[in-house]
């Protein structure tokens, strides 16, 4: 705008060594520091009415990554280093890391089945963020996901950091993992969480054309729309790295199941109270087969699930694609070109 231009020019003249064209802007490139604004006064804030009057939409996310991580046996140049019992591990260039490999193997061999039994016994739905290469290595787990009627969203083809992956490779990975879902699960994914994206990942996801939403954002407690790419509004359903068992595998994180469960209970309780005061929200809980799939930690997850169910209709435990469809139906931007098939 002209006012922003005047602001920038004035600062460039007054502060030539520290000024930047984005100074003073609330929205620039993909960043938006205002969002829905003040809950008490903003006209931009949606009037959220979750099904059955729920105060919180709660989504459990099971990350299925084991078998898609960095490993020389997968054609990579170094071993995996992230999210294991070896906190602070470094990648070993040009060599296998036997301990890291077996820690990941535990997630697919044992942790997944413990969590599958828990979630199905409690009759709660979930969304799986599934790495394509990992799915290919365990067809039995794929069938269990189908039988449980879980949503299986894409977590990319590899559990890589895509920061410096070239465009052609990332686009091929997106295309390849969509086909893996079709072949193994009988349907394409409608959600995408690359996890470690770059600034162009969302553009590639939108241009692929078949995703209803992506979750490569941590920017809000509600879904929101992006019009940065393409000719139709694109839905972003934010994820969380705080309500997440990954904090078992970082310094100063959770040390035992009680801390994990208490933190999740406190988060949910606070959001329910906000909802009762007229501002419903959503809550994501991130889970990993090799982390919370350990028995002592799974007990904390079970305690939280029982706590969440005790709220009755005030907590809608749901799949991520259900949140997406609700948002498309009730909060699609005025004037936005409609998506087909909804």
C-alpha cells in the first residue's frame, strides 16, 4: 500500500544501515503475524461451531516414519540423527549406525502395534502422518490402518529435511508417495505434512492438485486459509511440536509418562475452558511409534485419552480430514473459487 511505501522510505532514509523493505509489515511472503486477531473484537475471527457443540476438536496424529529415515541402506550418505533414545546423536557420514537403526526398527515392529491396540481398544480415531517409503516396508501395518478406518495423510516420501532438496526431486517424491498410498491403501492422501519443508513445499503441494490441506505450520490454534499459491484458497491445519511426544527425545523435554500426560491434560483443559467462554479451538497431539510406543510412555497416552473422553461432547476426537471437511463446509472464504469433489 502507499502508506507502507511511505513507512519504508522514511525508515530507509532515517535508518539506512538497518532498514528492510518488510519493516512494519504484518503480512509478507507466507508470514502473517495478525491472523484472526483479538478474539474479543476481531471481525476476522470465524464463529466456530464444531459438531455436537464441541469446545475442542482433538486430533491424535501417529507419525509413521520407521523405514524412511536416513540410512546407508536406503541410499543415503549418512545415518539418521533425530528423535530417538540417543538424545543429541549426530549423523555418521558414510557409515551405518546400528543402534539408531534398531531403535527405528522398534517403532515398526513393536511400537506401532502397541499404539494400534490402544487406539482401537479405546475406539478413538486418528490421523497417520505416513512416510511413503516406510509404508512400502510394512504392508501389514497398512492393512491395520485401513481396518481401523484411520486417515492416512502424507508425511512425504522420505523422512528427510527438504530444506535444500531440489525442486524436481521434491516434486517426484510428492508424486511417488501419492501413488504409494493408492497402491497400498486404496486411496490417495488428502492431507500433507512434509515435516521439514522448504519455502516452496506448499507451492508444490498446491500444484499437485489433490490435497485438501497441509499441516506444515504451527501458527494458530485453528485452521486458516492461504491464497499464496494457485487460484483457489488452500487450507492449512496447523500442527504442534509442543503437544508432542518428540519432547521425550530432546533436552529438557518430558522425562516420564506422567509429565507427558499432565501437559496434554492441562492443554486440553485450558482449551475447553476457552471454548466454553465462546472461543472453540483445535488441538493436535503428535505421536511416534518408536517414542510413545514404549510401554511406560503409552500408559501416559492412555491416561490422556481417558481424560479427553471424560469431557463427552465437549471434546470432538476426530480425524484431520474431518476437520478439513468441516472447515470447507462452514468457513470457506467468500468469493473463493470452489474446489470440485467436496
